[in-house]
C-alpha cells in the first residue's frame, strides 16, 4: 500500500512546507499553515481538454492591437458602477460576504436581468427547486437562464462545452472539488485548483465568471489568500442582515477604479439600487440634537453626505471607553488626543462612543472634521445647526488639511439643501463663488469652533 503523503500549505501565500510551523517562511504570517494531501497528477476532463489549444506568440508592443472592450451593461446601475462601467468579457469576479447577507440573491437577480444572454448558474449549495422559488419571489424570469446543481468541476466543464454560456456564475467556490486533489471540498488545494481551471476557461473563452465566496470570522474571504490575487475583481457585500441596506464595495479591480461603492435596499422582491444614498444616510429629525454632525465624504467617484453621531459621558468605571462603529478606532483615539492637546477639551476621563449612521464603514480622512465637531458638540451639549456640513482632515497639530475633489463635495451638499459647508482654507482655491451654499474655510480647529459656536 502506497504511503499517504501530506504537505503543509500556507493559506495566505500558498507556500508548501514539509512540517508544520507557527510562522510561514514565505510571507511571515502566523498560524496559516494547514495540512493537505499530496497525490500524483491524475488525468481528468478539464477545460483545456475540451477546446483546442490556442498557440500564442510574442508580439512587439507596437504590434499589439489596442481596442476597447465591449462591456456587458446590466440594468443594475450599482453593479455597473463598482465594476467600472459593466462586465468585462473574460473577467474573473470574486464576490464575498457573510452568510445570509444576499450574495446569491444579488447574483440571481443580475443573471435574470441579462435576458438577452445565455447564463449558466452553477449551485453547489441549493437545489434547482430552491433557486426556482427564489426567482419567483423576485418576480423575474429569463429564457436564457440555466440552472446546474453540481460540485464536480469536471462535470461542470462538460456541461459548459455543451451549453456554451455567455456568463457563468459559481455559487460557491468553496463547494467545488476536482479529482486532481483528494482533499475535501473547501480545502486550500481544492479551492486553488478549481479556481485555476475556471480562470483559464474565462481567459480562453472570453466568458466572464462570477465566483461567490464565504468569509471567515475576521471578515476575510475564506480560502487561500492567493485566490484574491488570481482574480481580476474582488467585491465585498456588506451590511447588517437585520437592516434593510446592503453595501457592495470594490477592493480590487483591474478594469476600473477601486474603492467604489454601491448601495442596495433589501425588499421582499429582491435588492433595489439606491440612486441617492445621502438621503438615507442622514436621519430625519424634528429638533437639533447635540453630538450630531454631517460629513461630506467621497467613496470612489461618488460623493456622500454622512451623519456622524457622538456621545460623550463621564467614565463610570474609572477607565474611559472609546468605541466606534463604522470608523477606525485608532483614528478616533488620535482625534481625541488632538482635541485634548490642541483644543483644551478634557476628554481623558470621558467615555466616547462614535457611530456612522446607516451601517456604513468609512475610511475617507475627510470626515475627521465632522467627527471632531460631533465629539465637541456632545461634550458641550451644544447642537450643530442642521444646515451645516463639514469636510476636512485633521493633523496632529490641530490644523485642518485640504481634501481632494472639494468641488464634488460642495455640489452634493448644495443639492441636498445645506446652507453652509466648512472646509480647510487651503481647499478654497478653484472653488467657484457662484454657488447657493456658503463655503467657509479655516486653517485650525480652534478658529472653526469659535466661528461655529462663538
């Protein structure tokens, strides 16, 4: 009987090791080595065995025919935005999110919208009857939509060669397995081998492929980290399953800008794109409240007006708490230190809680100014007038730094009816004066606070 051979593979970089080690020698990450079976290569039906091998030859740069790709434009404006203008032929798109967040619903909805194309939806988690029930709930149908419930990559390629679809959706990549690996489905070897064959199919056939993937407890995509490097686009589907809004965020895109954002609202009939997210991110209120300010942010190419909520209270248990939702906790600690050192606000013995309304996670440094204003407003119990918004980055010296594309933020604030916007005085250059909104610029925090509250 042949001896079973195993190897330890890093889930972050894919490096093999003969024995387990706490730290990977390839990437330096800790506790990423997992034991996998090693077996000799077996002959199996793959994509390369179903098509004729295309012989490529090297070309000079001047000989390369540069032509624009014809993208598949869907009726989903939010998806078109995060993909950079539509689906690129031959693109490999990986979409991840928590269980039950709506990944399968989104992909099924997109597939049914493309009624003029032949779409193959491969599911390893649900039966054909379950997918049919979901499609009926969405009140959508398409003659070119095909369902295949299969987990064997060899069987999937056989059906692909018979059907020749225009778009392929895999739900999910963790359920696929190939006979070339004896590991269980969802292991590092299985995910890497199946993804490699699918990428080869997408590039040679120019058929776009969407992969649905699960995420781990820490929010990262499950499986080897090299999978994110192999695909063309990585999308994250985020949101609280108990709330109605979902966020589709781009973290990698070879065919368009990154850090783009798409916002959906979950209904019984599926997901609906939100054309003006600023209206839902600002809570309606009948009276002015302390600790609330509005930030003019920018996500990708989309300007957003976001509500910042802060609560400052005396620490009841000795050690002050700093808790933030949707905002980097380390940056909050930095802003509190600046307010205490440069502004003279004694926040060391105060509990500070910060929340970004709407469940949004924001990384734009331009909301620093609105965060500082909300904290000071709650500390002094002094409301901020509702018709004022803020946009500026705060430095360690208490200076207000300029942010990029200030004009887009001003236009969005004016569109939503704001009367005044506070910026850095260094961002006023190039801002047109023919606007209905008052643009005020300051260079330091204490000057802005003095103008805002006297």
